[in-house]
C-alpha cells in the first residue's frame, strides 16, 4: 500500500497547493466528489470489545457493558451521592469501563523509554496501539508509510492524567508537557510511524471524533492527505469529570442510556477509543483492500444562538442533515438507518428524533417505510470524545455484515416523540438490513453546539479477481514476528488457536494476510504446511518445546539488518531428468523464465530443451547428461531460479559460479544478455563435446601445493582443475596421467574420489578446441559487471577483463579457484548463500572450504529426490526468519488471494503509572502526598574514592570488556528507567527510547566516569552499548597507568535532575551492575509469562522511528 502514488506531490515537494494548481480541473472535481473508503478499523470499547469482531459480537448479542466504577479508578462509595447537588459528589455509580485497566503499556514496541512512558497520558498510549491495530486490520505494513502524506485526526476531550502531577511543580519533568498535552495524541502517532500528513486534535466535546473523521475525509478528498487515520479516545481516569457531568445534570442515576424511551433520564459515561483508516475509494479498489463501507459525504455546523450554550437546536440539526445528504449526493429517502447521537436525555432525544423525521422520515413516507434508528450508547455508554467513532464503527460493521443490532433499553416509546408521524422506528430488535442499497447516517453532537453528520454507504460489490487457471502451491508459509521473544511466542500461540478454531480456513489466505498485509518485526519464525490444521499442529509441537521441521525459527536475539545474499551457480553434475518440473507446473514466474530460455534455444540446439529437461514416459532421460544439452539446461535452470527469487524481492549482493556456473552468474551480474549468455553456454557445451575422449577428473584431499608438485612433470597432460578449499583439490586431464598422480597420493594415504565425467575441462585437453571456441564466442556483446561477480580465474572480484572472449576461453582452460572465491564473498560481508541449482553441490563445498566464516545461512533452492516447492519454500522461510525483506505481495501475485482476519498483535504490557498509583488512592476527595517518579534521580554527589582507570587496573585483562560493559549498561538503564539486565548491548539507543536530553545525560555519565570531557557526538558515534564500551576501554587504556591503591567502595556518581544540556550523569556504580531505579516502582507485568522465558528487551520494531538527536519539537 503505497499512498504516495495517489498523492499530487511527493514528500519534500513544494506543497499540495502548488501541485493542486497544476492538476487537471476535471481530476480535481472527481477527487473532491469521491467517496472515502473505510479500509481498516481498530477499537477498544467496554465489554471486552478489543477488536472489530469482538465489538460486533457484543452488539449482535445485545450486551450491556455498563458496570459499577471499578475500585482501581476511585472509591465509588466515597464519591457517590444520589443528590447531584452534594458538593464533590457524583450522582451515579456506573460507567462503561475497559476491561483489564488502562495502566499497561509496551513502550519498547514503540521505541519509547520507560522513563517517558510513565509520563504519557494513557490516551496517547491507547491511540498508539489502536493505530498499529488499524494498520493491521487494513493489511498495511506501517513501515511502508514512512514519509507518506497520511493524516492523523483525533478527537479528545479530557486530560485527567495531568491531575496526577498536582501537588508540586517539583514533580514536573522533561516529558510532562508532551506526555499530558492532548495535542500530542495524533502527533505521537505521526511521529512514531513517520506520517507527514496533517496531524491534529479535535475537541468539540461529544462530537469530537466524528468531526475529526469528517475533517479527515475533507483532507483526503482535497489531496492534502493521501489517506488518514481518524477517530477519538476517551478515558475516565479521575472522578472529577464525572462529578462535573453530574452537576451538569446529564447523568442517568441508574447508569443506562435509554435512548428514545419514556424512561430516558440521562446518559452513562463510557471510555474507550476507535480509529478508522480512510482512503479514496478508487485507490482502495485498486489496492484490493477490504472495504467495510464508504463515506459518501458529511456536514458540520453549530447551533449558534440557541436557547442556551448547551441546548440543542432543532433548526441546526435539520440543516446539518440536509447539507450532509446534499454533499453526499444522496436523496434523504435513500437513508434507511441512522446511528443517532441518542444519549437518552429528556431534551435531546425528542429534538434529534424530530429533526430526523423532518428531513429523512418524511421523505421515506412515500412507500419506503420508516427510518430505523439506534444508539450504541445503550450498549457501552456515552464515550464522549470517542462516541462518534463508536457509532461509525457500529454502522460500518453492520453494513459489512448486512444486519442491524438491537438498540437496548427501549421498552416504552418516549411520549414526547411522535414516532409514527415522524416516520421513525427504533431498532429495538436485531435483524437483517432492509432490502435494497444500504445507506445510513451517523450523528454526533457536542454540548457546545458543534454538530456532525456523515452519510455512509455499503461497499461496492467486487467480483473475485480472475486469474488464469493456475495450479496452487502444495505448501504455504505463514510468517510470524514480534518485537521480542515473548511477543513472538504469544503471537504464535494466538495463531495456533485461530487456526484450530476453524481448520477449514484457507492457509493460503492466512499466509497472504500475515505475510503481505502486515508489518514484520525483528524476532521471527515461519510455519510451512499444507493446510490450516497442519499449521496448527506444527505450532503446537513447537510451542510445546519440541522441535518441528515445519516451524523455522530465526536467531533469538533478532537481527539489525537484512542478510547480504550471494547467489552461487554450480557446474556440471547436479543436472537430472525432471529437474524443476514441479516449479514449472506451479510457479508462473519460473515457468515464464524457462519458456524464455526455451524460445531462445530453439534455434541453437538440435532438439527442444524442455523435453530434454522434463522427458515424458518413453523419452530418453539420459540426454540431459549430454554436455551439449547439460550446459544450456543448467544455465536456463539457474536463470529461472534467479528470476523466481528476484520476483520475491531477494536481490544478490554478489554472485559466484563454479566452472560453467559462472556463465549464469555473469549474466545475472549484467556481463551479457540472456540471449548471449545462452549462446555462450551452447558454444561451450558444443566445443567441450569436441574435446579428446578419455579424459578423467578426480577429487583429492590434498593441498594445492602438494598436488602442484605432482602435476609439474606431467603439465602437458594434466592440471589442477579446481581448488575448492585448503584440502579440496580436483585433478583433470588425460586418464593415464591423472592415474599416475592418483596412485602417488593414495600411496601417501590421501583420500581420492573419482568424478563421473568423460570430458576433462580445465586441463590441457581443452587446447585442441580453445581457438575454435574463442572464435565462436566473438560475436557476443560483453560488458563490465554491474554487481560483484567473483571470478573463477582469479578467485577475486571480477573487473572489465570478463568483458572479452579471451577471458571465457581462459575460464574453460584454467583452474577454478572456488576456495578463494568463497573468501572473496566473505570479504564482501555475505551472510547468506543460496545455490541456484537443481541439487545443492556448492553449499557443502563452501562450508568445508572454511573461508567464509561470516556466512550464517547455506540455502538450497532445490534438492534431488525432494519436492521442489518444499525445499524452495523452506529456504525462503529460513531467509525471512533471518531478517530478509521478502516482497510477499509479489510472492502471491500469481494467485487469487484475499485479506482475512488474524489475531491482533500481543503487546507485552507492563504497568506504568505516575506516583505509584496515586489515582487509585483517591477517596473522598483526599489526595495522598506525591511519591517519587523515575525520572533522572536526584542525589548528593559523592567524592570518588577511586578513578575508573584505577578500578579497571584491578580487573583481569580478559574480563575488562565485560566489566566496562556492565558499567555502561547500568548507566543506560538508569537514564531510560530499565533494569540493566534488560539493556541489549547490540541495540541502537533509539530503540531504548533515548531522546536528545537522555543522550546528553548518558554522555555526561561517561564523561564523569572517565574524568575527562568527551565529544558532543559521542552517542551518535557510538550508538550501542557495545560500541560505547569499546570507546571507554580505549580511552581508559590511553591514560597513564594508575597506581594501584587499596580496595574501596564502588564508584558512585549521583546527579541532580533535570540535567542541563551539559548533561550531568545519573548514578553509576562499578564493577557490579547497579540496581536501577524504575519509572515509579519496578513496572509490574500485567500478562502471564510466555511458555518459554524470552530474552527481555525493549527493542523497537521495524517502525518509522526517531532520530536519537532530534531536539524536542
């Protein structure tokens, strides 16, 4: 999902206004009138409605999610009084509260330090989670949006978390302003995900979130935003706002919204949040998104000078409804359902019903039946700033499912409302959506008079994409990732349960949704299976602690970058009849590539190549071993495999071939075209076939030097053909001469192995055909390599010399320096080697050579005797689990796939709350004295008893690095508010949430530890604990040798906070790691531990993130 394409200007261009002026006016008009698709939904509502599916279940089952104020918010007995005029009291005991509390957060996931997390309003935290879940639901990898003009529009009203700092200015820290300002709610989302569109908070009281969505739609239609996240949040964290609304007279004493009922006596407050992801309908259709519904248009207005500031205006509501229908291009009688504001108040309900009847109900009287109305507030309460988005999500889900849930607590119609005369009917019973096109309205009103109405229509019915008849893959892969080990295992467990719940699910669609439509984080595993039931079984075995070959797991510490991949190509030997047949039948990219080769070879060979490679019953299968066919067939096979891997986004950082395999490698490197490469392979095979018979090739386990001594006297008949490793040499030449050498080596006890060939390449026997071969390949157009190509001739990276026929003659004649070539790959930083071959030959040889220590993965593409797709898919899955960025959309592009629901990400939440839970202690208006928080701790500076150098001098040399590393981890932990044991030494500072001020504090700590000034760029130059440890060691060792003094107390350097720019450090003790001061107390996990103990980390996922040295905005 690349939003940039549909935007009239790229990020960094001069701006939308100038770009828009250059647009075709007709296109501008079309865009302004375009419906806006809802392609993603995320929500957290009372009653355990933590996802769209769970919210729908709550609605459809008619659940009333209202409960008494939980004890972890405040002591309701101390604050409740049925007399709403009682000072400091509230007239209700009820509310719609989120299950599980609101104090949990997973700061490491978002790259936020615990020290900052404790200062953040839980509304910010919740909206970050909802943003991620909204992207997941829409099938969007958030990393793909970085720098895109995606807007964020958030409704928010109360800021009750800020009350937690009442009691003294000394509690204010560097993160207080950003943590508690409601304007940061959308800004935090934009910053975390790198979204460059408008980002603003809307506060129009109860209409905030619907107004935010209307503004987002306007932004998308105007082209300012290519897409937008929009919605709202409302958390009830303190008793004050409920006391205020009780005094206002809005609260229902019995804690129920009885919308449009005769018993209506006020509303009950609720909390939660919701976001929708919005895109232009045309773009959503183009991208193949799941579309819940479309917003056709909307309208905003204000009551103006009504009877009072907070009194609703019938005239304003009617005008709003007419404007919304007009803006949507919808006649009022087309609207069959309205999700009403529906608070259940004596004044509000009759006015709202009257306006709906006057504009829509009256129009529908001409044969279309009454307008149905309902209110989600009867289920979950009035979510105030999030009420509008809750209503919109209810309508979106109702349209998507073709049914309307019941509006609860409607028993006796309100006598102040003439329902029949108005043509309005309360949907007191659930049922199917009325026949015909589904069109609905959603209303939301703020008590300051700001009104909003959106007109919503069902999503267009889309035919399933027609694909050419295609045999589907026999196996599928599902990628699973997490930002730490615990999340990875929890996610695997959730997927297992999801698949077990319905084993008939299409595993192909599950894989597509998990792989192509979700973000990929550092810790990874993948499951390869044929169906959902098998995948669930494999995950169960794995999670039970046993190994399962179907579950492929990456390194538990995760990886910081994708692996650098080399493609390697074998010489003759791995060919066999039927090679690649299964891929040819099931993989269109592979088939098309092989067909291209076959078309070129048609006029170059005596017979077609495909029947040689894939003989039918009755055909001679041995023709594939005829050198004239073997070499072009292996070239074509390697090329087709490369095309398949490349189609999945795997590009080689280098290529290497062994003997004739270098021809394919050279084509991949751009030395010659596909056609010329095949011509070269045909010529090579032809002239090798003309070489003298009686040749022989033998592998000997001896060094090049020893073999060369034996070859020297027979140099006109025999030669070293390949040096594959220190003790892995191949001798080639006339059979009798080779036999002399072999016998001499056997006499020395050297292992020898005959290679089954009849032609001795890379030997003096090439001489009779060398000139003719060189002449045959002069017409080929050569060029220098465009990516690193390792030469067989030199064992080093090839240069322009490969762009000449003479090189390729030498290449056939001279030895293959494969061992040197592996060392060259290692020098290029290659992590993974993939063999482009019908059977792995070079992988074992490369490992045995012992010259590529940096290579962690040796992956076959195919293996003779094993199903093609099984081997290839497991290699792709292994590469993914080791950090490769696979283009999963391209992976599934040839097949009909659809986006399906999957379990949401399992955030690893811990408790973060100011002052050790002071909000929970509120009772009867009494507020306890504030406890300390875990910002930069204060203390008195103690005089050093020893310098760091003196202490280090007492440590054994081989233990000094670990000793200094412990000191640095302790210092970093104190700065960010993490235990030292949770500081990963190889992770960048930004993943710990280190901002510029924290970086200065840590830099200051290092300066005091060293007793000298350090560069201002220290944290930039040394972005990890490991790097900083090395710096400190070098600096200490450069000092004059200290005089050893008597043992004394550990170094302790407390500081005051907040630190000045010069950054006085936090307490650091050495040599033992120091117990760190947590944000409040140590955060207490609010989840059960995973089935295996994960390495603790606060690593950040592959999210658009923060530059460590950005200054505060």
